[in-house]
């Protein structure tokens, strides 16, 4: 059975410093203020609280404010993707070189994922998009969502790798037996892709400056018995 990769989308398949997610973040604040009617001075507190308790702001808004999730997702993802994300002529080659099936696993909507993948020209690399709607708006890092994804794409003897920009999203994947790669420019530059033996390193199997380094990290695992 083929091995597989689960890729996050935002701040993982494109550079964090391009500012796209900053624009999404601003629209989330605007939604809370103008649509939900939350006082501006309460927005930051509620967002932190909902994220800590439920994994996403949306989950908290659905539970406590009766927000219609599709309206929210369309609103906060209404950003000019092509104007913000820079061209990346290397990512196609990097993904093509990875020896396994590839999937998107994102807390964003499918529509947003498709727009980003189309802009980057990499949609054909991914067999499926597992977005937040796919799981009835239950987000990462809820463990049950990981079990569903792994059950869908994995199987007995099948090995998987998850690539994400948030440690919190990688913890359940690692607990489920997947190898984990954190995409974090600062941590990746400091660690050089390796975390073994570093007590200050994040609780993942490897760190990368960008998604382009995933193939090199996986190739270093091969001599240590990780089959690909």
C-alpha cells in the first residue's frame, strides 16, 4: 500500500510572511465586529478563548452565537489570493518528487483551498481536500478528525507524514503514529530540519523553513528504517 502525506494549506504551502493569512485574520475580526456585533474591545479575548477551547474561532461562534458557518467561511476567505501569494516555480518540483499520495488537510474551506492550489499550479498533486466542511465543521486539532482522515487514506502497514505550520495540529497526528514536519521559518533555520536531542525543540519529528524542504527531510529518514 502506498504511503501518504497530509498537507496543511495556509502558511504551509505558501510563505507565512506573504501576508495572506494576515488578511484573513483581519476579516475574521471584521466579521466578529460587523456581522456578529461583538464590541471591538472583546474581539481579541473571544478569539483567543474560542481558539483555545474549540480549535477555531468558527467553532466558538457556532456554539455561542449561532453563526452560519458557510457565510463565515466565504466572508473571511474573500481575499485576492493571486495578488498576495508570490509565484513559486519550485513547489511543483518539490511535490512531484515526494514518493507518496498527497492530500490537503485544512481548517479552511474547500473553495479557499482550491483557489490557493490553482494559483500555485499544484492542484493536480493532491488526490483529495479534507476541509473543515468535510468533517461537519469540526477542526484540527480534534483527535476524531484525524482518525477519520487516517481511516480514509491509510491502512494496515501504511505510513503517513503530516506537514503543518502549527505544533498543536501536529500533536494528534504524532499520537496517531504519523511522522510530523513543522513548517516554521524561524524554528527550521535554527534546527536545520533536525530536532533529535534538542530539549528546546518543538514536539515534532522535524522542522522545515518551507515546504520545499519536506523531500530532503523524508530522504534522511530512509536510512533509519522509514520506508518510502
